[in-house]
C-alpha cells in the first residue's frame, strides 16, 4: 500500500527541503519535493512499518547533514530519532551506509576552504567539502594533494606542512564523485623574513614609507637610500602573531637620493626593496618666504625626518624653513627643532609675529624676515623686546644677546595665549639683528659659503605642555620682556632655573633714585655659563645695555660691576651663553654710591669685547667641527 501511494504522490521533479529536527540535526534530503515527502513520511510513520522501499520511489541524490559528520553509527542513530523515525530509519539504513550515494549530478563541486597566508614552517589541516549547488554533501570523501611536495607537503588527510618558501597548488578532489569539479588554490609560502611590497613609490623627506612583509619589526636597522630611516610604527596583521605578516612604517630621511632603495638589516639577513623615487624636498616645502601652515594643533606635530634643502632663493640667499601654528586656548607649548648638522649655522626662533618682505631689504637687496614693532621672539641670541634690539653704546650698534649657536633648540613657553605663532629655522650664515632705520628686528640669511648641496636632516616637534630639562622656576613664563617678572632691588631670589638650553629669564625693576647696583648669579651646575644684561628701558625709543656680567674664569659665579644706575625702569636678563641648563640664585645688592669712573666704563667695554671674542671663537670651533666630511 505504502509503496504504491508513494509512487503516485511524490513528484519526480528535483527539489530540496531543509528540516530542522527537534534534536538539532538538520536533515536535508535532496532530489525530491521534500515537503510532500515528509507529509508522506509522517503518514507512513503512523501507518507503515519501518521496512519500506522508499528509496526506490524517490529520485534522491544524497542525504545531507549539517554539520556534516563522518559516517558514523552515532550520526545514523541521531537520524533515527526524528519524528519521522520510522520512515527515515528505513531511508537512512540504505542511504547512509557509510558510502555516499551514487553520483548523478553535474552540479557537484568541491570547495576547498581558503588557505591562510603561510610562512615557512607553518602547518595546518586543510578542510574541504563536496557541494551540490550550495549545499554540502555529507560523508563525501576528499583527497588533498600538492603540486610541489618540496614546498608544500600535503597528506591524504589534508595535513599540510609548508617546508620552504615557494609556490605550489593545493588541490582538493572528491573521492567518490568522479564528476565533481576539483578545487585548487595556489599557495605562496613566504620566508620567515621577507619584504613583500612597498608604498608609495614616490616619497618626500619627512613622509612615511610603508613596507609590507614577514618578520619585519622596528628593531631592524633600516636605511632608505643609504640614509638611516627612522622607525615610525609597526602594525602586525594579527596582533597575536607580531613576528609574521605586518606593516613596517619608516620615515624617509635626508639625504636619501632621488632614486633609493629601502634596506632592512636583521639577524636573518638583508632585505632590499624595489626602487622608490624621492623628491628632494620635505613634506612642508615650499616654506621659505611663505610659511607652512600647520594649522590648529590640538596636541602635537612631530616630524623627525624633515630637510634643510640648501636651495637658494631668487635673491641668492639660502632658503629657511618657516612654520606657523595656532592654539585655540591658553596653555603651555614646547617647540623643539634639531639638526645633527646644526652648529654655527643653526638658528631657531619662535615669535608671535613674522613677515618676509622684499620691502625690508639688506644692503645687498636681499629680503629679510622681520618681527614687527611691539612683538617678541625667543631663541638663542634673538630676543627683541617690543620689536626693538638692544643698543650697545660702547659700540654704537644694536644687537640682542650673545649666545653660542645651538645645534638644537627647545623653546618652552608657559601660559602662551591662544593665537598664531611662527617658527623660523635658519641654517644659513647670518643671524638676527635690529635695523634702527626700519625699526624692526630682523633675521638675515646669507649665502652659505660651504656650498653644500646635500639636504641636511632636521626635525620638528611642537607639543602641548612645558617640556624642560629642569623644573621651570616660579617666574616662568618670563622669556621675553612682555612677561618679565617684576623684582625688588636689593633682594635675593633662590631656586631659579635656566630650565632648557637658552631659556632666558627676564626681570623688570625700577629705581626711584640713582644707585650703584650689583647683580650676582650663582649657578648650581658648574659647567653652566650664565650671563646678565642690565638694560635701561626707554621704550618706545630704545633699550640700552648699561651693564653686563659674565663669569670670569670659573663660570660658577656671574657678577655685574655695580655700575651706577640712574632712576628709571630697567630689565635684567639672565641668559644661557653655552646652552647648559642650571639652577641659580639671583642676588641684587646696593653698593656704596659712587659715580662711575672712566675705568669702570672701560671695564664694561672690555668685558663685552671679551664675550664677543669668545663667542666668535666658539662659532669658529663649531663651524670647523660641523663642516667635516659628511
Ligand atoms: Ca625644509
Ligand atoms: Ca627660568
Ligand atoms: Ca624663562
């Protein structure tokens, strides 16, 4: 009865039906209209003995279980427990006798799971399945093979071992379905230390080159075009496998030539990239007569791989590097600029006002960088106050302070008002001076007689916060006259500090009657060499240097002469001649009032002359030291 009705009811058109059994074993019978089939099977369940020749009646092509277990007794038992148990038991007894049913489909194919990137020495177990359309055929045996056993060892069970770098095809084929389309993947086995690709192909100094590969990390010595490359970052593809695939990013540093290769040197050997092209300018160029605008800085701008390009402007002068940055809230900021090749040709200044104008020309008709009246600058040897330089009556000329040129500059500024600031970096011969005719403090840059053509490495870091070598003293910020600290005379002030190289401490004091005042600076760092300048404040007309002190033989104590000072307003500036931070104590005393003698005036002139000569000697020594072979 059952066999006959089944033959009549079941359509012969192929179809499929997913049915989730109450026991979590999804069953899928393929090849018949299963809804009908199951209706029948349920009817049969109630009325028909388990033994049944249902298999003859349906055009099934296989039975599918997901997930596909091996053909085990357990799997079959599970299938028995479906509600249509009676029917299915009979069905499965035939269909699932551990050999997959006959292949009558041209839709069958093998799907080999994606093989992950491999490194020599890796092993894994391959997985694949036979698919009928999009569905997995249960119990279908798979045979795995490798096209090159010297590269990839693959056994029958699909265990794979990557034995050496190279390429091989892995094929998964169905054991029993002769018509099933085999699946092949080409697999590349990477070396444990391998450079894969590099990007971008065209870079500038200060840009970042990304190297992709295996075994790359930041501890490798790296060069680009022979120049030491500065590590930027390393990002592993898989954080749990840092020593495998990843991206190593390097700063492109000068003087990498126009056609360069990246070279990585590790314990495992040397890796060399393809050629990259290097534009011989840094990422902020051109920023000579118009500044590179860094915009509003929330936290920091950092680039250790910039270049001083040593190119000449139209007026024959060496180009400079000029940046502006903007802060939106008052706060502490530190500007740091450095160059290994700095020395006597290096100058870096921060100012709240800077213009370049061919309207402000030097005697040769070259343009100058000018700090406008009323503004300030801070940087070794460049300390205009209200735009003015200091008049040295002993010489009949204007200058600022005498300070040895640094090879790096750290300018830390506390409580900087919100606004836009300028950073000017000058590597050329020349320097700052005050032009009384134009009433501006200017920075002139002259042609570099050394005529070097290679770009010099330099770095820039503008960072929120006050980053000093020593703790700032209680009077910071006092780096320019606009924020000078008022002091009494006489007095003794302790626990002061030159907190970074070339920190300058400005103090303001007034005398209501003439006095013979002597200032003494005691440093805590014996090598430090601090100088004092006593300046008569005659703004807006002039700032006149009336006394000057520096350590004689031992630099530990600096003392002014005790020159008679007329009633009026004064500045006392403590500057760092050598660029050596130190704590200090500042003591002011009133000495017995005596009019200045010609000998005292001569003494001041001599001291200033001595300082100038020492400065020139140091400049020359630095220049000799920094112009050797590079
Ligand atoms: Ca530059
Ligand atoms: Ca200070
Ligand atoms: Ca200061």
